[in-house]
């Protein structure tokens, strides 16, 4: 039996093991089930014929490492980067079934992590297993780096990469996920935006007060609103001095790829229930923004009374959480300094700033030979695929490019409306099958050099 047919005939095993993974909670934000899930991933790797071990740093989520050496091509190494941690499941009451059930309904498997990222991980494992079962070998060396902190910002992946740089050395990295669009075409991502996550806060008084005192006591919520309003305009352009200083425009080749990339505006708007985009963007400009625009987003604003009904209260404190998406050449450390300088210059030196996370952007050159191999494999498995210059989201891709000096490409099985990070997250079994085949074909084509 050839490898692709083996994948077809062993889908029940893939589904069953994915259910087992989903049923093991692994919420990094709460340190829930992290150690148990790392051990489970190691067990699944070993059962599939992949030699594995757990690597550790002090007081950090363990990293699961797997490796298979190729007999026929020991000079080429492909890495699979994934994560076993998942987002918190709240709000519970919006789930139709228990969030860690792994329940199957028709072509879908539901549960937290079903797509992000346990579904993706299982396609990589099963592709390697299928190759070992049918040929006794893999087309190139394979390495797995599976972390447990991705959903909280991958704070220690850089440290792991530097500590185990030699062990992790490779010639190319297949990223932890990849979207599949509404027409079942996989989107091959060549990059990711960076991220700067901050918390701004104002403390005005030692406690909440009766709102009648608003004539005398300043309201910290108003103070914070005024500060936040200086950060961007209504079209989304960031107003902080020199924010865009180091950035370069999209290249001619980038623009060519972006122009060919389909984007169904009406379906997108319908899915999210929105009538128009920021700055009334549409057509090519909307696509360019997803790939190449920086953002300043309010992720949460907390002050005063937010419960049901009315309470006439003057809050003592106000807090806002903001995430900035960064584009290539924006250094998170420099951007923090610019943010601080901006607030001070605008008269908001009293606003406290807490930095949660900073991650630079990364992109793989579209002309890299690795890109064409992934594209060939995706076209063969799915029928057609789409190249995307950069994903609008963020991951620690810059760390891999910077430390391992290897090109990174994202491709996978995540249906673009799979509700990742939301209640009722699901994965599609048909896409899991196609992706597993695609991953095997990538290994095969990668190993032919």
C-alpha cells in the first residue's frame, strides 16, 4: 500500500487520537493540564514511531521534541513547529457540548484545540507515521518542536531555540497552522505580523466613590479614554511619532501575490455581522491591510461598574489592554519607547504602562525554493492553493527565522470559520485527511534535493 492510500484507510486512528488529545485539557493561561498534555503528546509521538523526549527550562511549560532520521536523505531536515496548549474555554454557557469532549458531529470534531492546534499537530504526526509504516523510512530528516506556551505569547520559545540551537537545526520549518478558505483552498502563509501587548492604567483615588462627587474627583476612565484617543485616528492609522519609521512598502512581487489572492468581502462581513471595514477599505486595499498594515486594537477596557442594572459609581481606577500588530522591521522594544514618549509628550505621563509581550514580524521570501515545494504539495492534495504574503495574526516565527536561519511556511487544516479561540471550535475531518496527505507530499518533495 502506498503512503497516501495508507492515510486514507487509517483516518479512524487519526480521529481517535485527536479526540484523546482534545479530551486532555491544556490551558496555558491557567496552567491547567500542561504537564499531563506534554506527556500525552510524547506518548502519541512514540506510538507513531517518532523518537521523543521532553525538554525543560526552570518554571516553564515543557517542550516536547521528536525526531526521525532519514536513511535515504540524512542531509535535509524539515521541522514541524506546533503547540499543545489551548485557549481558555470561557464562556462555558456558549458551548453546545462540553469544551473538552472531542464530540463528532458528521464531518466535524468539536472541542477546544480541535483546530488550534491539536488538529494541526495530529496531521503532522500521522503523515510521518504513514511514511514509516509504508516505507520504513521518511523522505528527509524530521524534527518536531511542540511547545506549551503559544497561547500565552510563547514567552520562552526564544530561550528554548537558543539553548537547543544545534539540536533544532533544520533547513525549513512548517508552521503550526494554516487556514483553508471557504472554497476549500489552503492558504500558504509566508509570514506573520508581530505583536506588542500592553496595559495602560490610571489610578485617581484610593477607592470608588459616589458619582455625585464627579464634580470634584477626576474620573480615571475619562483620563484613559483621552489618552487612548491620541494613539490612532478613525481610519486605523497609528499617530505615535516614528511608529512607521523603519518599515518598507510592499514589494512589486508582494503586491502581485496579494492581487491574486481571493478575498470574499461579502462572506467575511456576513460571518462577523459587520457592514463596513475600518476606513471603508475594500477590494485590493482591504487585502493589503490584512497583509501589511500595523494595528492598534483595544482588547479590553475595565473601569467602574459593569454588572447588570444601574450603579451610580465614580471609579477609582481605569485600565485598558491594547494589542499592536507590527509589520516587518518594527522592533517591539523600540515601539514601547515610542509609546512611552508619545504619552508623555501628549501630557499623559501619569498613565502607567505594563508590557506583557513583544514579538517581531517575520516573512519568507516568495522566491525561496521551499515555497514552490509546499505549493506543489498543496495543489496535489487539495486541487488548488493560495499564496499569502503574511498572515494577519502573530506567532513566534521571527524567533525561528532569527535563531535557526530557516525559512518558515504555514500550511494546514484550519477552516477559516472554525471558531478558533471561541466557543464551539471545530475541525473538519475531510480537511484533516487532505492536510495529512499534503504534509507527507511536502516531506517527499523537500527530500528530493
